[in-house]
C-alpha cells in the first residue's frame, strides 16, 4: 500500500501517531508548570467556595458536626439580626466615600506624574509604595496613632491654633477617618491611569489647543472620555476591595464608636471566629458575594452610557 493510499484509508499518515506521542510529554510539562497555581486555586479558592455554600445551610460551629437547617440562617439574617442591617449600611457608606475618593486621587497623581523629566520613574515608584505597605497591620496601627487625640494630625492642627478633633471617638468622623487609609493606597489605580494617559493621542491635545479650549475643558472633553474604560475597571476592582475591607476597621477602631465603623468584614469575622457561628457567617458571606455581584452587574450594564472605546463600541 502506498503512502497516499494509507493516508486515504486511515485518514492519517503513518508518522502522525508518533507525533501525537511526542506531544504528550510537552503537555505534561505544561500542566506541571501551572500545577502550583492549579493546586492553590483548588485548595484555597474552589474548595472553600463550595464548602462555605454548603455550610451556609447548616448550624456549624467548627466543634460539633454540622446540622442541616435549610434557609434558617438566611431568614434569621434578614428578619432577626439588626447588626446585619447596621453593618451593611456602614459598609455601603464606606464604599460610596472610599472608592470615588481613591479614584480621584489616583487620577490626579497620575496626571502629575505624566510628564517627561529626569528621575520621574523614581517619583512614580515612591508614589506606588503606599499600595504595597498600606494594607498591613503595622500601617493601620500607625494610622491609629496619627489620628488619636494626642496624635500627629491634632499636633499639626495646634500649630494653626485649631482645636483638636476627636477623629476616632466621634461616630460622625470615625468612618471618614478610616476611609482615608485605603485612599492613601492609590498606587495600583494610579499605574493604570498613567498607562491610559500615555495612550491618549497627542494630536487630540493639539487640536484642542488650536480650538482655544482651556485645560479643564480639554480634560473633560478629551482626556476623561478616553480614560473611561480604565475608570470602569478601577471602579469595579476598588468597589470589590472596599466591600471586603477589614483590617483598617479592626485595627484602628475595632468597629467603634457605637459600631459606626463596624464593616461587613468585621461582622463576618466576629460571627465566624468570635462566636463560632460558622454556618451563619457562611450565609452572610454569600449574601455579600451576591451584593458585589449585583453592583458589578449594574456597573457593566450602565457602562455603555459613559464608557467609550476606541473602536466606537459600548463595551458589550
């Protein structure tokens, strides 16, 4: 049988099976390279994700065997738990304050750093450092000492003959005070805005200058519309992070005063590891997951009205 007839009869050349055998070791090597991420994803993400969903329908305290209770945890959360309502209200207010402030600061700093000068990369690195250090417990402790009654902030106010402010003891100011910490961690958003600014065509700025537009008008008519896809991405990512915030409220104010900074993450922590109500905390975590999912869906659905793309599409 000739080579052509063998290919026609079997649908493959005699050497094709050998080639497939040679590909198999390469595939195994590829799986070997991604195995650390794959194992980490399964063990640290997928398994806890599924387990928390199962636990949310049980009465489980990590000591005795879990008991199936159906929707009892969810019903209790929505009908008998006033702390849930308080914590959710505080968290929503925190998100509304922290996320826009963080994006505004990140964009302003990115515009300041979007210049050509010697050593600008050093300045960019310095401005990015708070994002690496800002989420740590040590920085949160430092923040608490800065805003206490005898702290650095009140010392600075005294130089201007201003009275000291009870930043952490006043329920009307405590939430705003801890909001300033994540705003300080604007580095990741700043880097994305800086990359977007470098992609804005210089011809558009030149045309705007010829038309006599001011810098403010140029920003709102040229720069900001071209940055809206990055604004959308940063908005979604920072919103998700803000909903899950825990460290700042736990270390700086411990949820006080009068639970004015009692964020959703603290409520989850207390129910799971203080009161050992793991099933109840799992139900609350799934409610938070659904809340984040709804907010993200709304942002995506409404983005076609304000997010503009180079191809003229609406981002769908």
